[in-house]
């Protein structure tokens, strides 16, 4: 891989690997067994992204490092952007939407 991107062969290899290992999407029941992320940091490299997560695992924190190739990063960006827009937690600019405070009615006298 060059510093300017992937070769055609590398892209095709990564696309094939993504399809080979594609998992079914998680459902609402999976939240119970999912690790809950407490903190995140990342660094981008020529060959992708490394994310360092701090997760709550059984009541204590644990650090996990994940490496993502560029095609997986692109897929993650699409999933997050589309889901955030569809579910209303991102605005059109990709910013997190802050709920407007509810108006409180006049107190009864």
C-alpha cells in the first residue's frame, strides 16, 4: 500500500474479506451482552485506523485495541451516518442533535 491509498488488488481483497466474514446485524437483545464503551481514542495510519476503547466488563474497566482497514472504516462511517440521520440523533451536518427542553406548564393556583 502506498501513502496515497490502496492498490486495486488490495481493495478487491479487502472487499472479499468483508463479505466473507459479514455478520448478521445485532438486535435489541444483544445490548444485554454487549460491552459498553466508556471511552474512545483513535489514530489513523496509512493502512487504516486503530481504536482504543475502554469498556465496562463485569463491573471493571478493560482496555481493548481494535484495528480497522480502510474499507471497514468506510463501511462504519456509512452505518453511523445513515443510522444517526434516520433515527434523528444526528442532524444534516452530522452533529449530534440536542433535545430541546420541554416547556413546563404554568403552576396551578
